[in-house]
C-alpha cells in the first residue's frame, strides 16, 4: 500500500527552487533541515601535516551532538523523506 501524501514541511521557496539543506545523517522522518553553512577546518593528517577540508553544518547556532555529521540534500528530497524546517531565525524561522 503506498504511503499517504503528507503536507510539505519545508518552505516552498526553498523546496521548489532547488535549494540545498543541511541535515544530520541519517536523513529520516522527523529530521531537522537547516540552511547550510560550509566551513573550512584544518586537521592533522597521519604524517603530521595539516590538511584543509570543507565541513558542512547548520547556519543557526544549533549545536549538534559531538560526532554528528551533516550531509547536503536537496530541499525537495529532504521534505519528501519527512524532514522539518529548523525554526531558528538564521534558518527558516521567518519563512516557516
């Protein structure tokens, strides 16, 4: 039996415009979708040198638990799988 169609949970402007959201992995029903923010961090490699890498996280100040990784997903896919918009003003507060 097919799943019932659920109402959209992300703002239409982001969802229908092909926007990208940052969601903690794994993306599942009830996950929180944030506006993405890319940071460059320096880490040490096994040889003792430094390596710069891009890390994705939420734009708002929602501090994820240690070890949580965020992934970039299209807003329409995240909405389809049941993600909800973050209510913080830096994310989707003004549009929710």
